[in-house]
C-alpha cells in the first residue's frame, strides 16, 4: 500500500468513526442542558419495582392526556369506550399478560389508535393548544433528568408550556412515573446485549466488505495495467 493509499484509508476511517461517534455517543450540535436528579430519586428511577407502581400512578395522574402505546396504555376516555376492546382484539398485538390483573396488554398501531381517538385528541388540542404526545419513547429522547424536573415543575423547565403542574410536591411519585417511562423505553438486559452484538456485526460486515472491495479493485486495476 502506497503512502497516498494509507492517508486515504486513515482519512475515510476517521470520518466513519466520527460519524458513529456523533450518532451514538455525543452530538456537539445539540444543546445539552443538565437537569439534576436527587440521588434518592435516581435510585427510585432505576428500580424495576418502582416502575410497576409508576404504571399505576401514570394511569391515575397522566392517562387523561397522554398515552403510552408501547405498553398498551391509552387515553382513559378512549379505553373506556365500549367498542375499544373489540378494536384491540381485531388490530392489536399482544405485548404481555398483566401479572396482577391477568389481562392482555395490547399494542395498537398509531393509525388505528388515532382513528378511534381522533375526537378525544381534538378535544385535548382545544384545551391545551396542541395534542399531548404519546410518551412511549419520551425517556429515550429526553432522559431521566429532563422528565423528572419537567413533570415535577413544568413551568420552570419549559416556561409557557400547557402541561399542568399536577405532581407538585410529589417527588417520589414523580420518580416512579419516570421509572415506568424508562421501563417502557429501554429494552431488557438480554435484548440490549443482542442489539449490541448485532450493531458490532453490522459494522464489522461493512468494514470487511469495504476491505474486500478495495482488494478486488486493486486486482482489476492491476489486470488493466494500472496500480504499479
């Protein structure tokens, strides 16, 4: 390999590394604001048992405005409709069987859910100015610090937000709700390992194929009288 080939390889290898660093680890173009979480509350957020309690709290305190479709949690006004169970049975996908109630927890595709929930969503929009979002992936996009502080004191974190301060003074319950949203957003440890291995294999495949294509290209050039 010539010096020029070495320089090109190092350059494009560095660009590839930088790309994945920005995508997976740290994006310098995004504003990163640190939101503190008391250590005691952080322990609750990372406790799987607290997530179970958090689900019940979410159903009581949050499900009048928000859904969590990835965990079969829908607006209370929608879930109480007589025809909703039939729609779940027809279009839903089983997530799990609830250990306590023995009921099916079903995932409903977005288009199907919005079709039956449209009137309820529009009523929420008329009250709050916009439709409250589904929170299935909110933990992944915002993180525990933001969610904990926003749920606890929304106006301080996002002045002018239409989110009401329903959890003021309920630090522990807020942490449990965040624990629940974390449990929905994050896969199990076994699934995390599988995804990590898959990611490594995919990157390894592209590196190997790139190397083989480079060798093949050199052979083609040599056969054509180039490359010396």
